[in-house]
C-alpha cells in the first residue's frame, strides 16, 4: 500500500522487445517485487533510454493522464524526461489489471521486478 505522504517516481523498464513505464517509491527502503502501477507495454527494441518523442512519449502522456485521474499529483521532476515524481491524494492498494500487470521477465539482471 502506498500512503498519502509517500512520494513516487516514474521509471523505465525494457525487456527484449517490450517496454513500459512504471511507478516506484521515490525513497524505496525495501525491495520492490512488483511495480505499484505500470503503463501499457509497447514494442521497443532499443535498450537506450527512450526519446521524448514518438511512441514512448505517447505511452508516457497517456500513463500520466491515467495516474492523475486516479489521484496522483505531480510534485517534481527527475533528471530524465520521463521521471516525474508524484504523491497520492489518498491511500491506494497496488493496482492490478490488464494494463497494470507487471511486464514479462526482462533479460537484464537489474530489473525492479524481481
């Protein structure tokens, strides 16, 4: 559960052919087994950070719009274009659903998904 005063940040995940954005606690003190919320995944073969244009930018815009509609308030910006920081207006459980599920296991060992 994320509480009202918890700050969270958007992060980037990529696997072999799919990618997504996800929400993680800004100051994580425990290992995160699954992200709090994920964007819709999309095909992405490049392992470099996504540009702020094209498909990554469109998925990110939709994700931010959905987060705001669900009660997340923007409170800052991280160093990368997609790393907005948010705070919840009310407590919320981890969201699970068709576009909120954890992405498939990545090939990288540094995944925040376990």
